[in-house]
C-alpha cells in the first residue's frame, strides 16, 4: 500500500475555485468546532466498510484536533448508491461509498477496474486500486468534469451468482435467467456472455424483485446474500467468482479543498489504514454470513469457473480498447 499517496494525486486546482462550503462549520473557524462530514452508505452498520469508516472518523478527529469527523448514514438512508452519487456531486452530501460500475457512466475507462476475472485475489486487487501510479489519473478525471473526487477504493468482496431454482454450474444453466446486476454496460454484456440476462437495479429493490418473480436471482458477495435476506428467497449460491469490484469512497471536491495540507495528509494516511483493516476483516464477515445463510436454508455450490472465464473473455478485449485502459490493465497484470 502506498501510504500518503492517494491524495497526492487528487487535483485540487479546480476545486478551490468552486468555493462550495462543506457541511457544517469549523473549517474556517480554526479548531473551535467540528465539521461533521456526512457519508452515505447503502449497506448495514456492521459491514466491514462501515466499521472502517467509523474507525477512520475517530482517528481523523484525533489527528485534526477535532476539526473533522465523519458521520455514517448506513442502509440506504440517503438513497441508492446512484442517488447518493448525485447528492455528492451537488454538495448535499459530503461523501459516499459507491460501487465501481456506477463510475462508468461518468468515464467509461473506469470499466477496466470492473472486468470479470482480472484479479487473482483480494490482495492483488487492493495492491492495484490505491496505487496512484496505476489509478491516479483515472481517479482524478472526474473532479473537474463531474464534481466527484475519488479518495480511494475499498475491497467489495468476491461476487457469485445466486438463484431461485437450483445451482448454476455452467453458462448454460443461466439461460433465460434474469439476474440482477449493478447498472453498467460492462455488467450487462458480462451477464449476457455468462449465459443470463443482466437486469440493472439498485440493491435495495432486489429482494422484492426476486420475491415477485421479476428476477430469477442476483450476483453479489456472501454478505449481501445473507444480510439482505436474499438467501431465503434465492437460496442456491454458486461460486462463479466472476467479479471483484472496487467500492469507492468519493467526496465533493469542495469538501476536500477546505482541508489544510496537513489535514489532507492525515486523511490520506488514515484512509490507507482503513483500507487495510477493512480487507483484513472481510473474510471473517464472509464466514459469519455463510453460516447465517445456511441457517436460513441456503446452500453453497462450486461452479465451472474456467467455463465462465472463457465465456467472458471477449468482454476484456472489447473494454481494454484505448491507451488508458491498456496501460492500466498491463499494470494490473504486472502486479500479479
Ligand atoms: C456490493 C458492493 C456494494 C454494492 C452492492 C450491489 O455489496 O460492496 O457497493 O452496492 O454490492 O450489488 O449493489
């Protein structure tokens, strides 16, 4: 992990001129009061990312002598991830954690970090995502044009397919099955190549859509499967292991421009620590989630990973299609 570098690559030149003020007061009032930055989150308060943000907040408050802290709003309280991205852009919310595929709507090159089977392990994934030499320019690409600063990425689990009618072993088993995906062109094509029909939808709508038969299943990590009760209504969880996506901590650029240089350095270094602790705690949460899902009747199955990997190979050729994505992909490859 490259401590102290994530922020170094953020572009602050344009954000200073925006002149928007962060939520709360205190940034200009020395350390007399605490600026509380609202962080939107779509999962529950015991999720590893929620724990990481809470720890980050405590350490940030201490490191900035009380100038800044973070307040987490879990469980989609502030809206779906796509909605909270808009709130961050407008400045109504200071920060949000959002899934990588949603960023493709702003800059399609982000897809190179969301492709199936490109990471060998969560450790490989995380060695790439917060290395500014690999992702710095890409992350900076949205501050001026979209009013989004990417602070960095958390691990978001390994995604597998789960369905209502039986395990999925090969692409043929997904024929005609409507599988919820996070909204992106990449995911739609991916699910088509995997044999199913990708149906984009916010996470919070998935339970009802499966229950009413609009969907035959979804694809996600074990935490969502168990915690949102999907395990009760689509109980066949099959280890296709097709995706590891980044979850980005994003901020309104004006919020970050209100930080002093020292405070930014603290935030950078504490964010890096929080990324490491989030990754370290993920496996344990997966084990707990599997147990919980099994207790509610779910079953876990191996799938033919090689068959799925082969099926989605054309997507990599299609999406790694320009100098930017080729350079990033080469570095992902080199980091194996
Ligand atoms: C994962 C990911 C979230 C995302 C969710 C989803 O849990 O960590 O960021 O919102 O999947 O499928 O929507």
